[in-house]
């Protein structure tokens, strides 16, 4: 038996073909070149399927501050109490292949002013996009894809924005059928200007608008040296009382074509999220304490994080009669002493550690 098998490999939007030839002795020889565009995972979004929710954010009322919901996803609003946001909010059926989504519901019929902003977003650190070469003549094209569902129809908006919030790409997309999951893709030519960090700081933010004032709205489909968060004329979810917006399967990848959502093993996805936020809960019966050293009336316990965090985190310890926050320094309560806060661990017996962007 002999023959030739043509193998096509697709990664990061680039495809290559190799021929595998089989001879009668079952020997195999390869012809052609298999070239990979990069060794990154395809999806630069973390928790794009909204599966990880360490904070337990379901139905959390949205304040006017920047508030994380499902892991890596934050709600931002210029005015308090205009929306509720959470994992699987209102308990609708997710699109096929997904079990979770991030949902938002308007709390009133609010008319946005010129400087208002309401959105859902994910910041991405530079270490995860440095190969895009944005800000140079070699800037790579990317494609954003996602599943979206709303009680409203029309042209919705969002943006890709750099970490300094002074260079952005407003985009628009259409939801034609209300209360129906719609698959959307948006291809964006990489910017040859702007500042795009390549370290562990915020380099890129992917934004989905829930209502945007004119100050933060710009022409869709073009890079601009300003802080645009959405496209001009986009639907305002917060403008209709009880309006809903749900999203899942968010993927940002290199290339001009959207590929199927990159599913991951649960433990791998959880570890990616824990680089930015980690919750340890002794109430669940977990044993967090690894050794102790008594000095006078103080007890020292080592509780290492499961993964190295993005940067030295702030840590909050909570127990039955109160709580305290230790931000890089020291604080003591109930004969516990907080010290040695690093990217690898902290001397607490129960805590939440945050190194969000």
C-alpha cells in the first residue's frame, strides 16, 4: 500500500500544507513545510466562555466603579445603579457548546449624557499580545468573534483600546433578531501607531458598550488617537428599562478569519484566571496552612498561591467577625500577621488576592 496524504495545518489564521508519502514498506516521508505563525494559544481572551466565576458575581448590582464580575471581565459605569451584571444572569439557555455567559440588565430608562459610559470589558496584559507587533509597520490583523443576545435590536458598538487609553478602534455589529443568540465576527487591521506595552502591564482592552456618550464614541472601523469606547450611534442598553445583553464565546485571534472557539481544560482555564485573582476559602473545608512559626503572640502561616500572579497582589483576609485589608504592607487582627506579600504567596490563613489589571 502506498499513497500521499496532504495535511493542512491552521494556526493563528495562517495555514500551511505538507505531503506525507507512504511506500509499500510502511515508511513515511514528509514533503513541504509546516510553518506556525506563533506558539501562542489562538484566543488571547481569558475566560471568554465565562466559565470561571471565583467571586460568585451572579446578579451583582453594578455600582459606578470599575467592578470585576466573572473572572477577567469587568463592568464599568459612570453612574451607579443603572444595570445588574453577573454570570448566567436571568438564566437563559446559552448557545450550543457553552454552559455559561455574562449577562447584563438595565435597571431604568437612562438617557446617557455626553460624558457617560457603560460597558463590559477585559484588559489584556502585554505579555499576551506582544507578538502582534502593534504600533509598528509589522502590525498583525486580528479577528474578534463572540456570541451575543439582546432584547433589543439594531447596531451595537464596542472598541479595542490601548492600555494608556489614548488610541482606540471603535467597532459596530448588528443584532437583527431580539432574544436570539447571534454569532458575530469583526476583523481589525493592526495599528501601526500608538503605544502598546509588551510587559505585564495593561496593553489592550476589549470593550462591549451598554450605552455610551458622544465624548467616548467615534467612527466605526478606523483607528483614532483618542479614548473611544464605542461606535457613534450604537444602541444604548441602559436606555431601555429592563433591556438585556448577554455575551459568551469571546475570542480574539490573529488573522482575517474567525475559527471555532478554543475550548480548554477547566483546570487550565482556572489557572489562567488565578494569575489575576485568587480566592481561598476555609469555610469550604480546604486546608490552606503550610507550617507555622510562633513569635510572641503572632502566628505566621504560609499560604502559597496555586500559580504565580501577574504582579504583587493586594490581599484581603475575611473571618467571621470582620475583615482587614493588607496592601503590600502589614496589618494584624485576631493574632494574625500579614507579611511577605509576593507574586507566589502570602502569610494568611484565608484570603482573596487580587492582581487585576
